[in-house]
C-alpha cells in the first residue's frame, strides 16, 4: 500500500469520526446551558439528573440540594425533591 493511499484512508477515517461526533444527539437544557445565580451551583448527578446547590446563607434553601430529572418528552427539567446536606453532615447516622 503506498504512502498516499494510507494518508487518504487515515484522513477519511478521521473525517467520518468527526462527522459522527457532530451528529451525536445532545440533551437540550443541560446544566451548562444556563447560568447559575450568585451563591448557586449546578452539579450533574448522573444521566439526565442535576442538582442545584444553594450556598447563600440568606436563602431559604441554604444547605439544600434541589434535585431535577430531565424529561426527554418535554425537553425540561422536572423537580423531584430536596436533600438537606447540611443536616446530613451534622447528623450522618440519621
């Protein structure tokens, strides 16, 4: 196999792989698509699940993680519950 054919095959394979990466479906509304407010952090909790952590002491949600699941039918996150991590850190046996 000549050097020219090898280069052509290699470049074709790279182009196909890049095309596949560009066409890969992505979840709309993922955590990186919207900014967090001051004192809030958005964390990924796994496939299709995020948590919003509020670290602002003046907030009613201080010390809590709000859990949201992604609904692929509506392309929105749906509130699922709250986890009080500050209470868990103070009383892990609870």
